[in-house]
């Protein structure tokens, strides 16, 4: 399907000059999204359209500016049908050669990937991958433009979740909350039912990596409903103190792990499958949804595929092209989430 056409043909210029777009009605008919429909936050859990708690498990793309060629018909078929994933996270970097260099191009590609995920019955997390600089307010204008268009075009779909700030860092919780209270209404005005995911202080560590914890959030939550707070961990770096803090937070906040790795926080180095499994066991008990970093053939140990896999067109199904972390996570995804 033509994302360029989709992006361009539906855009009309309002007198204000702001680009608005008409919704496209084509929800997922099959797969996890077809079965579970529109999600919403129910207490501390994520529930499906029938009000039953649901755990989604799946993969994050790497940055679209670097590894878009790993997101093909064949690789997405494998993710949906061989890995049995529930969710694809579309990692839309803002800086580092990402969105800010070509807003139209990246937005069109996100439209297209939402379509690809929908065709396969997957949920899709639209990840506004701010990282450097770490203050999400640096990019508020761009975030408004991006989410205005994405939420307008996909409002009628029930499989889209919005992640408004990947990893705030070096910035207070108050600043993150302020940003969220600007951007959540932009989405809600167009797609009122969608779940919105809010990154937390210190690289989405709930504040822990900068000496705080989740109580700064419970004391001053984002003034919006139907949101979840984001936690990220890299198992070889974030056992112990981080894991304990995450478990405490899970008793008080709705959480969604939109990124984790089995390695160090660089996304590289040796795997610590023991630490990662402890997290996964806890998240299974609590039905906390998770997404692994990452579905690419980057050379680092955290990328699922061996270098060169994407350029040679696979194989994406089976285990032949997987690094150890890839083989481990494929197994875990196949045996967890909505299909478990
Ligand atoms: C890393 C990538 C690496 C890239 C770098 C650029 O693996 O190839 O050069 O980003 O910023 C995160 C971030 C995620 C990181 C990942 C691993 O959200 O962008 O990817 N990580 O370092 N948080 C903790 C770890």
C-alpha cells in the first residue's frame, strides 16, 4: 500500500495552516488485535475490549533511519506468524538523523508500518524516540505535528498505542509531566480511546537511574486517564536495585515495558538471561506487557539477527539467522502474550 499516497492525499490544509487528515477505517480483522480489539487501562492492568486483562509481548524495531530495511513483508510475516508476536514497536528517532531531518518521509513510513502491522493483526506502538537531548520539551513542536497527523489518520483503528517520549533523561519528572499534559490532549482530541504510554525520568527507569523512584510519579501523576507509565531495563545492567524498584512500582502504577534487552544498557555485551528471565517471570505474573530491543541485524548482541540478514532478505523465520539473544527472545515471545 502506498504510504506516500496515504500521507499526501488525505491531508487538507486548514485555514490555520495546520495539516489535518481524515481517518482511515481499516482495523485488524485477525491476529491478536482482531481478537482483543481496543485496549484500555483498567486499574493497574491493560485490558482488552471485553475488559479482560491482557499481556502483549513483541519486538521493537531499531531506528527507522538505520534499519528500515529490516522491516519487510517477509520479516513482518515472520514476526507475526513465526515469532507469534502481539505487538510491533516502531522506533521513530527524532534526532540522530531521524524525524527532524525529514518529517514528511518518516511520517509516511510510520503510516505504512501501521498498515503493515494492522494487516497482520498486530498491535503497534508508535514510539517517539527522543533520546538526545533528554528533555522531551525540546521536541514538543515536532511531537505535536507528528501525533496530530498519526492520530488523525489512524483514529478508527483499534490497534495503535502512542508512546510519546522514549527515554527522558537529565530532566525532572515535573518537566516530563508538563510535556505529557501538552501532548496527550493532542492525541486524545483525535483518537480519544487510544492508550498513551508515558516515558519516565532517567531513561524510563521510573527515576531510579538518577537516584529517585516511582513515588515521584504517584505523588504527582499525569493529569490524564487511560495512560501507562513506561519502564525500560537492560538485564545485565539493571538487576538488583532496579528490579526491586520496578516490582514496588508495579503495585501502584500501570506499567508497560516498551524496551528491554538481555544485555547491558548499551544494547551490547554479554547476555544475562537469568536476570532477564526473573523480570519476565514477574511480568507474566503481573501481566505487564513487554517489548524487546531490537528487531534488526545490527552488530550488537541485542539485535536479534546476525549482521547481513536483512540485506540478504532473511531468513527471518526459524532460528537460522538469530544471535543467542534473538533465539532466546523468539522462544519467549512464542510462549507468552495473548497466544500463551
Ligand atoms: C542504541 C542502539 C545503537 C545506537 C544508539 C543511538 O542500539 O545502535 O547507536 O541507540 O542512540 C536505549 C535507547 C535505544 C538504544 C538502546 C541500546 O532507547 O535507542 O539503542 N538503549 O543502547 N535505552 C537503553 C538502551
